C-alpha cells in the first residue's frame, strides 16, 4: 500500500493538489453524504448482530506465577474487548474464583462464554493455562497451554496476545489480531529546528511503543513484509527519496538500487510472497509510475503503469493476482482508486468517479481476505473519512466507517475486520482503530503527529 499523504510531501511535481484541512469534529448525515457522490450509497448504519457475553474469571497463579496472574488477566481481557466480538464481563470480584466453575451462577449473570486462566512458573519462563467454557452447555469447549517468557523478555506481552487470539478463534472460528503490531511515522524536531519523521512500531493494544529508525531526516510510508521480519520505507537520507528495506531481527538496512536513476522512489508495497516490492517513481518523465523489483533475487525491474500522470500507492490482493493503486489520470484535484492485474494491464476505476462530478479518493489498502478495499475520501468539504468498497459489487456501495474529525490512510489488521488510521480529533492527531463490523472506534496513540500506518501480519513466536 501507500498513500497520498506520502505523495503530498513531494507535491512539487504536481501543478495542483488538494490540501487536507483540519476542521472541528462533526457527525455527517448519511443523506448529505449520498448527495455528494451521485449514484453511490454510503452505509452508515450497521446491521444488528448477536454479540455474546464473555466473562473473564480472575486468573489464579502458582509455582511463582501468582504475582503476575492479574497482569496477564488484564492483557487478555483488553485483547478480547478490543476484538469487538464480545460483550465483556471482565470487571468481576475475586470472590468469583472457585475451584469448580459454577455454570448456573455465570448463567444468571448472563455469560455465554467464560474464560478461566492459571499462570504458573515452568523452569525458564511460565505457562499460561487457558480454558474456554461454554456456559450454556455447562462444559469446557477448548483448553490450551501457552509458553510465556519472563516479563523482561520483549516477547512477554506478545506471547499473551497469542493466547488471546486463540480464545477468539475458539469462540468464533475467526482469527484475532492482538498478536500484531502497527508501523507508522512520527514527527520529531532536530537540533537545527527542522522537523523529520522516524519509523515507530506499537503493539495492537497501544503498548510497547518503540523507535525503529534514527535518521533525523524525511521518511515516509513504512510497510511490513508478509512474514513480519522486515520493513520497507522511503527515506531522503541519501539526498534523494529512495526505498530502503530493514531486517528487524538484525537491524541491517539495504537500499533498493536506483534502477531508473532520476526520480523519487516512494510508496513501497510487498507482494504476498514477499519476493517483490512494488513502488512508484515520480519525476522520471513519460516512464514514471508503478514499478516492481525482485528483492529476493536483487534484479528484474518491471514497469506496470504510469505516464505523464501519476500512479502511486500500490497494494496487492492477498492472492497476488491484482493490484489497487492511486491515480491522477483524471486530474490533479480528483485522485481516484483503480484496480489492474498485478503484472500490469488494463485498469478499472474502483472509486466512484463521475466525469465533472469531482471526488477525492486515495490511500487504498486491500483486505487480507481479498473482498474489500479500504481508502479515505472527501465526503464533506475539506474533511476525509474512512471508506470500504466491496469488490463483489464493483464498489458501488461504500461503507463509511468514520463520522467525525478528519481520517486518513487506513490499513487492515490481520483479522480482516479492523483498520488503523490517522485521525484528527479535539485532542489533536493520533492513531485510531475502527471495527469495520460494528463501527466502534478506539484510540491507539493519542496526541502525536503521526502518519502512514501499516498493520503487520500476525507476529510469529520467536
């Protein structure tokens, strides 16, 4: 993926552009939004769905794990709440801890599911014992043992997140997203008062914020490799915008060779197999546009799409057969989202462009399940909202996921249900997460100047 936000930072190549304007928060009405995009329905009402109540019984501990059991329980409870799949009943007194589960009691409290846990020492590290109880049928539905390292280990919280994701899978059959991270840029100020961006990562629950780069220069558009071991991004540290790939395990950084010489290299995106990087080249004449490069074999540049207009921000379908991207071929002031074969070819417009009717749609990201493409669009004048197009109906019905403030640059979670995006609210800028099923929005990182987030795949055990 990557975004018009990155493109706007090199907008000297454009004759005109549309500026993102910061306004106070409002809640648009669906009818007003529909009037602004003729022929397109904007869904603001979420269909009611049954949400089962899930209780988390206070965790117990033994063999040295009792002191950490409450902290582990808090992580699991937060993860399950953030999944937006349950009505949580996790603020319960310690008196509910009993040797045997009283299903009749939990049933009177309205619980459908009950999670019990024991945290115990096990040599070097710990073991988290989890049971998921079906209260209605009065039985244990699933149980599991999860290795957890010492709290000082960087993987401590992530190991607990993996247990939370298993609980989600047990109860719903769908994957969770707790064991994942978000990469993004955040602004800093150098000693000479110039601003710059660095890449940071943060866990899906807003914990463990850490800086990845230290260039003190312009930097944009971080994107995860499919296995989560690398990040690619654009940096100006060589004097020109070039694409770099960092191995997060070793810290080793490699620059993509300037295979076309002149031009700015921006908005990288990995193919699903991780062997290829797609990216855009700006300011390179008639052959500017979207290219691919085989990073696995360090060769094989291929030109896909472009011309005197600008095609940028590629994002692959999960099967690797298709690519969505941004284009200015309809005009600098009306960026649109298009879809074409991943090897190049005829492109079709996905966003609801109508000649003469305007429209501003940008920053596409393809769902990991392949049926949805998210982007942001100008629904109100000077204000942007997160939209989702369903490919099964050609994008003619867009779902609007945000209703206040300014919202840009969505990126899908590995569960194919949540998106992280850059939001502006009364408290300033930050990262927010929206659930595409319920419309629930929660802040992830508030009060920071952030940009271009990218949600990682599920983080594998180390």
